[in-house]
């Protein structure tokens, strides 16, 4: 367990007090006291203004994007080479090679 003092640093040396000298101590002058003015009404700048809601029956409505589907004939399928690395398979030989690599 460590015991310490606020007057000594971690190596045991005494810490000097920091003394504020002369002008630096007397430089700041507090501002004069001013009373708060009473509230004159609502603080809102746009009081009385009504904003319309967004129009949900128009061109601003978001729709789901069309599903992307491969329609070509070159790629036969997708294989997983390492962890979640998806690799396109072009022919039977590639599929066999990828399957052998996963087992090694």
C-alpha cells in the first residue's frame, strides 16, 4: 500500500508552494453588478408561425430498391475461401480447389 502526502512528490522531495506575485494577483477586476430585466414575453423567435408537416403522398416517399440478381452465365456460384471471404466460382475445377484449400 502506498502512503503519500500533498506536500511531497512521488520521490519524497518537498513540493514548493506556488506563490502569485504582484500584478498577476491584482489584475482581474470583477464586472459591475447589473440587475436582470424582467421577462417581456415568449423567447421564441418564431412565435405564432406554423410549419406544415412533410407531404407523405408524393415523390418524397422512399421505396425499397430493386433486388440485384446476377443473370449472366459465367459465374456458377459463390464459395467461401477464408472465414467470410466470398469468392466467385467459374468452373468445377475452381470449386474443387477452393474446397481443398479450406480443409488444409
